């Protein structure tokens, strides 16, 4: 029943939005939520500062997450993406938290760096039946893993974890990666790794210094240099060829083709209205409802309030409108940009194949 409701609601949104330029869905209640469970991380990624943070004792307990999930369900949420501003498996109570979702009949997927998954954890996870498991990976081989994510033998740990997951019966295992200057020679290698491991796909996202770093240094971006942009287009073409050949690259061709323009223009690039405020509910590691990972002002807290109250507030509505008009950070992370693209008038038909594939993944 949950899958049917999710399909109906998301299909309605996907059809109405392109027909109205997104305006009709600003006040359409989201059926999907993304939650971030912890700021603590065991990796030392060179592209981000998340791992420099200490474990915060004010993060909600597993019991409090249960309350939060119940309020999301009462609001009409059918699916929860479980993430972290760190690594979810650093939480000793992670399976209690995921168990709440299972017991409430909420579909869910997880994002992890894949280095802490043991055989026992893989078996526990399989019993909970996540719709998708996405593992962050930015290079093939231990040397590249050390270069990008700062862990010795990290690639060996990830490949071992993938084996545990597959042997335990976990379905829909995918790779998520960042299109960085430092790992450009690994983009296609990662695609080949996905094919060799018989995984279900790979999804890339554009790099954002403002997302991965707490403090931004004001300087000219190397991502805007002509030499880099020329090489970028060549590598994007290679990714598109792999996508056409295998179907394992989960990004839309339209998104990949537009990344050079985003890197060239930076935050002035705003090709489509942002519908994040109405597409998804986003919760930070303290249970605060925020617009997104960039617009982090608290719009309310689900440990203390019902989601309906927060959604109907003047503050939440105005924030949705501001983002729609581009009065925001103007990011191009694939998790947001791909959604805005497929719900736009120009992007609806070019991304239809990815929309159908995504729906199938969430309904499994």
C-alpha cells in the first residue's frame, strides 16, 4: 500500500509541475524526506571538512528518531532517505533507528561510505530490506581511496563490504561519487568498477566547495579555468558513452551535459526553479527541518512539533517561495538539480527515462 501511495503522489507531482512551471507544486505536500543522523565520520576525505567535527551528544537518540519518523508518517511521508553529515554506521544504534522505519512501514534507502559494514551488519541490514544502498566512492584502488577519502586500505574495505551486502541478499547497491578535479581520471574507472562488480548503477554529483567545507576561501575557482573545462567536456562525453552502452549511469544526460556550464558560471547558474522546499522534507542531525543542505536555518524541530504545523507556517512557505525564485545558494548537487530538471517544462521529456527508473528503485 505504501508503494502505491508513493507512486500516485510522486506521479502527480511529476506531471503537474512541468505543466505549470513548478508553481502548482510549491504547496503540494512532500511524500519523501531526507534525514541526517550524525555529524561524526570515520573517514578523512580531502574534499570535505565533515570528518573534523566531534560527535555531538545533542543528536537525537534512536527513541527520538522514532518520534520524528512517526510525525513524518502522520504528515504523509512514504519514503525516507537516511544520510549523515558523516557516516551513519558510526552510530551504535543505527539498526534501532532503521528498525523504526521498517516497523512503521516506511520505505527507506541509505547512504554510507561502506567502510564499517561487517558480515553481521550486512545480514542485519538485509532483514530490514532497504530499497537502495548507495556507497560513496571517488576512486578505484587503495592509493586513490587514500588520496580522496584519507583511509588506508579503504578501497579494500569497501569492496569487502559490497561482497557482504550481496551475499546477504541486499538489493539495489549503487555507487555515489563527486566530479572533482582531483579524481577526474577515475570517473570512467568508477563506471567500469560498477560494471565489474555487477552493481546496480552509479550517480555523480557536481562538486561544491560551499557544501563540503565549513569555511570557504575566497579565490578564483580552478573549476573555471579553460584547460579544466576543456578536459571536463571530454570526460563528460566518455561518461555519456558509458551510459548509452550500459544504462548503469543513473544521472540524466541533460544533467551531465550541463555540469560544464555550472562550473563555468558558478552560483549565477540557475537554469530551473528550485522545488526542493516542496519536493522533499530535509532534517538535520538535530531534528531541525531545513530547506536543504545549504539553506540550514531551522524552520522548526520535529522533536517538538508536528510536521503539519511547520509546513503550514509562514516561515516555511516563504522559504519555499524564495528558493523557487533563486533567492538561495543556487547549488547544482545532483540530488536537488536532477529533481528540478525533471520537474521543469524543458527537462521533463529528456529525463523521463531516469524518472521511470528512479520510481522503480523506490518501489522495490
